[in-house]
């Protein structure tokens, strides 16, 4: 079983912050709509008594503001659901890595690094005698198609709808380049791997030139474990030293 040195979740922190906003808005919802109702009644009475449409205009504006408040509530609820899906995917990935990688592998989850004036968030980093594995995990369902080196891919969801999504391979390659800068040649560049890993049970990958770059979970773990049979490029002491160096780079 691999050793976990960091197991936090920025998604959890983001979800907690959004939940606090949702709870606040739900508490103030009754007050807000009471104010809207009072202004609408005032506007109608003003119009009836004074013959001016100014009250109706004010009431209409206030109703629109109230509708915007409700729309924001719906957006928050949707964002919470999306983040929860991402958290499930990251947690599933972290558990599988810990269970199925060798004892001499070190796992750092949820890193936020600043390296050479660049900032990057890494979902999972595996430091092993065989090299470094920089992982971006996505909990996306449906069929993903496109070119690995393209900026965007097409996602056909299980409900039949399609959308354009940013390529996780490109994101992961950027993180890999940052990490090579941090390592300062302590590990050969070809032993620092960028891996976009898709964790949803209902995902299919149709990515051109995605070999050894876009993975399902089982294939990602197999890719790492297969390299255990190659000559090591890091000693156990170097694995630990690099892990500690990475932790010191946390923003």
C-alpha cells in the first residue's frame, strides 16, 4: 500500500464555502421576498391612488431583482452538485492509488503550487522509484472524443447532450512542465509523466494520440505498476526528499 503524505481537498473547502453562502441566502430568502412583496403592494397602491406608473415600474424592478436572487440560489445548488461529483472522483482515485500502488510510492493529493511565477493545482502526485506521475482526475460521464493535443474536446453526456470541454491533457502537460522546473533535473524529463485520469464508471474515451496520456483508472494504475519492473531512477531517500520539497512549495 502506498504512503499518503497529503490528503486534503480544495474541492471540499470550496464546497463548504458555497454551502455557507447557500445557507445564508436560504435564511434571508423569506426576508428578501417579504421586502419584495411590500414594495410591490406599495407600488400598486401608489399607482391606484396617484395615477402614476412610477410605482409599477419600481415594483417591476424589485420583482426582477427577486427573480435574480432565486436564479443565484439555483446556480449555487447546481455548483454544489458539480463539486460533489468532482470530490467523489478525486476520493475514488486517491483510494485506488493508495490500495494498489507499491509501498515505496508516495502520494500527495490536492496540491496548490507556485513554481517560477506560475501557479498550478495538482489533483494527485505520485513520487516513486520509477519516476514522477502528475495526475489530473476528472469525474466526467459519457463519451469524450477529440485530439489529445487539442485545446478542447467534445463530451457527449449520457442524456445525449454535447458540450465542449477543456482538454485535461493540456492542463496536465502544463503541470508537468512546472514540475520539471521544480525538480531541477533531479529526475530525467522522460520519467516525469502527465496523466489525465477519468474516474466516472460511465465514461468512454475516444481520444486520438491519447495513449499514455489519457487513462481510465485501471489503466493509469497499470501504467504506473508496469514501470516498477524498470531500473529505478530514484532511491527511497530521494523519493522522500522530493516529497518534502514539494510540500514546502505549498501556497
